[in-house]
C-alpha cells in the first residue's frame, strides 16, 4: 500500500529542448546537458544511481545497468514555459492559452490605476533583469520612494523596493493592489514582491521575503482532489503562492534550497498521508536567471549530496518523485526560462527498479498517477505510470 507521495520540483532543471522550442526562441537549450559540458562534467552520484544518466547523455553522469528508480522525461503540453504553467500542469491542469507577456512594459491602462491606487509614481516599467534594474534605478528609488516595476520573458509583474524606503508590508500591499488590477486580458501569472537591502553599490535582494501573488487555478487540481478526500497536502517553498493556496492543507515557507530540503525532511518524518509538494527555487532564481553555470552546477551537487538524507527518512509506503517545471539554460545568451523536457525519476520501496517510463506527453501524468493510486475521481489529460508499483493501488 502507498500512503504518500513526496514530489520535489528542481526548479528549472530541464533536460533538452522540446520540438516546439523554436517558437519560444529556445532552440538548442538543454539545461542539464549544456551545463555539464560547460563545467567539464557534473558529479551527481546519487541521482546517477537512480537513473538520471539513463534519461540522456550527460557529461560526468554514467548510465546505470540497473538503476534504482524508474526514469524518463516529460514534455510540457501547455503553451508557455513559466513557473505557474509548469506546476499547474504537474497538478493536472493543462493550459491551452498562455499568460500575457509584456516585452515593452505594461500599458497605461495598467500603470495609471496602479499608481493612483498606491499614491506614488513608478520607476522602470520595462522587461529587465531584477538585479540590473535595481542597480540602474536605485538612486532615484531611494530619492523618490517610487517602487521599481518590471517584467521579464515570463508573465510577471514584479515590484522591487528597498526595505528602508518601502517597508515590507507596504510592498506586499502594493502587490495586492496590482493583483486586483491585473485581471481579464492582463491576468499575468504572478505579481512578485522583490524586496532588497544594503547600501549603494552593495544592494542585495532579500529572497526570504520574496512573495508571489498568483492567479488561482481556474479549475480544481489534484491538490483539491486530495484535500477534499481527507488527504494532507503540504506545500513547501513557493507551492502555496503558485496555487494561491488552493488545495493546500499546510504551507511551509523556505529561504533557499538548503532550508527547503531541511523542511522536506522534517515533513517526511511526520505521520501524514497524501502529498508533500516541494519547490527548490535556487536553481532557477539564483543561478539560471543569472547565467551562473558554475553556481548552478554546485547547487545541483549540493542537492545530490543531501538526496541521501531524503532517501534515508522515506517510509516503506512513500513514493519519491523528482522532476522540474521548465528549463533555464545558464549557458545561452538568454537569462529567461527555456522550453524544455523535464527529467522524471520515481523512487521508493514500492517502485519497480529500472523501468524506462519513456517520453511522457504531459507533466499531468504525475497527477494522474497520484489520482489512480489513491482512487480519486480526478479527471486530467495525463496517464498514470502503469505497472511500476508493487501493490501500489490503495
């Protein structure tokens, strides 16, 4: 009998361009393979042991004759390549319409009511790197107190402010105002609070105080199906933000990958039945978007080292699933997400070892598997992983 799934999203750890990547300007992107080549090879012995090197050829990671997990990769069926779309599809919601993008900044019909509602003008209003736009506009921001508004290649409305100029609760209030305005044709995936601190020339974003305000999913996901049927759904990291709290039994905030792993281990040790859903954000936010290949590689190796700790606390009735939500290849000129396949590793004492799960047509196969295992009446475009569990159906 299976009592619980531990689903860990390694944010942005893609594994090769999708067939339609050219439509997104992402031809040739391959986060894991290109990263490994750029740093002279990756050392990920524990992920290799589970079968990561069997999915594709990755420098430094040898394929295993007898992998200890089931392995494969998944294609994104939804249009888009953003965090919200990827996580929603993992949870069973496939989108046929992308969230709106604003490569030239937000129109007056958005900015004017936002500025009026917060009682201040704004700075920026363009597509930019968060760290770069803070450097560019910090002097004017500190002088005027005007928030820095910017976007990216993702569907986001980001608001940055120095915590001594715009107190954190005030910054959060600005985000709530923006979220109410950004509806209908302007329903961006996320409004994000981006607080920063420090002195001129030494500014640093405070990632632990970042907060995302997402649209609620337009229809129920596997999270709702689980919680409505008495199962626990624990969201660790930004999961609660991504789903606007919908279907989440308990939300646990994290500061970084290390903290996220610690809190995932604590959650596994507790006696719960249902789903532990973790997002490890540093791969994407700290390294992918900064094109920091060496930092990205080191973060992967740190996760691999701690994967042993996660495996050690798994209970006999637990299933561990490792995957991603999109790519963010740090070796390309772009600093944005990339349209990629994502790796899929399924591990546990109830999992038949070494099964090749192939190329899945949608991330929603994960939610279909969870639904089937727990006998839930949840309809999704996905198909469950057939035949990989020993007496896996409850």
